[in-house]
C-alpha cells in the first residue's frame, strides 16, 4: 500500500536550552490525522529545534511506512537551508547530514514553506 503523508511541523525555543516540537502527521489522500505530537526537547536555538522537528517527523513517517512525504514548515530560513544542496552551517552540519540520509529512505520528500497564520482582531 502506498502512503503519502502530509506533515506540519515546527520547533521553537521555550526557554534557554529548551524547545517545543509540534508535529501533525496526516494521510494526504484522506486528510486523516495519524499522529499529533508535542514534545519538549533540549535545543540551543530555534534552528536546532526546527531540524529536530524535521528529523522526528521523518522517523515517524518511516514508522508509518510512508513512501512520499510533503513536509510543511512555517520557518522560511529552515526551508531555504534544507532545500539547498549546501553543507549545514557549523554545529547544524550533523543534523543536516542526518536529514539528508533520512530523506533518501523515501521515494519523494518535498519541503515547503507556509506563512504562519496571524491572529485576527475581533471586531468590537
């Protein structure tokens, strides 16, 4: 059975040295939620948290036997960095290399940026 997954993921700093990962994995065909993950991790900054969210997402996609993954992030810098075929920057290099290895385990992985939703002001 072919499974195409749609993954929304984000990682952000909660406090110094801590970050929150939020990952939502859906079956892309029927939009059924397969996993909804919130996880507090150790991370030195937002980019490290974004890489952790991506890596956790791909591990979960592998466990779910995905063939194709469409990964959506609200971090433009992360998407630009992961989509470029350049080496990771400094301390992120091992995470970038791990990401590249994980991507090879799928027929296709598309990584896309989506603008974060802005809160709408309530009319008085």
